[in-house]
C-alpha cells in the first residue's frame, strides 16, 4: 500500500454575530456532500495570493454568506486532518468574531446551498463538526453569552459591547 504524503493547508473565516431580542445569532451554511448527506458549517475559505488572513476571512465570509462584515476581534484557530487526492492534509483555520454591516443572505455564492441565521443556543445541535461546535462555545464566552442561558448585555447595548471589545 502506498504511503500518503503529508501537506498543510490554511483557511480563514468568521463567526458573524447579530443580536436579536437580547440574544446572539450567528450565520451558518449548508453544503450537500452526497445525495443524502449534508453538512452545516461556518463560512471559511482559502487565501488568495498576497492576501492576509484577515482579508481572506472578510472576503470568504462575504462571498459565502452575502453579508458585508467587519472583524471585531480574533477568535483563534482550529486544526484538523483529512485525506484528499493521496495526501494527508493538516489544516489550520483561523477564525474571527465579526458583525454584519450590510449585505443580504440571498446574495450568498454557490459554495453553500443554504445560508441562515440561527440562535447561538441552536449551534451545538446543528453544526456538523465538533471543532466548530467548540469554536462557537468559545465565541459565546467571548461575547459574554452562556449557551442555554444568558449573561449577555441588553439588546440595546449589544452592538456597542461587540465594537468595544473589537477595538
């Protein structure tokens, strides 16, 4: 049996947060993997030549969700391994907390079949990958939200809460 070669890959994306009725919501997308299989995931993608990780995250989130966003602060990264075309790939995905500043989900590109807002509390049950579920838990702590309960600021102050921490 042939031995797999090792490779690395880098991507960047974001958790876009919007406050509605005092609760945080985030954007997720659905991809069809096979005829009967779908994955729900966070928006992310690969850097273009000469692009910074932040520029990649902003561009990819805009393309995949249809939203114009701004970064409020870095969130950290996740790592995982997968096999593709005879290579064992170690991938690092850098994530940022973001807020919407324009756009519309109906403008999302072809990479997601469906894009929608969900309450933070629904993310653990919907997201396909454990690494992304853990990332959403980290994001919830960063914004002062406890999944399945709230320590969040009132809705009126939520946008400024994110902006203050992102500066």
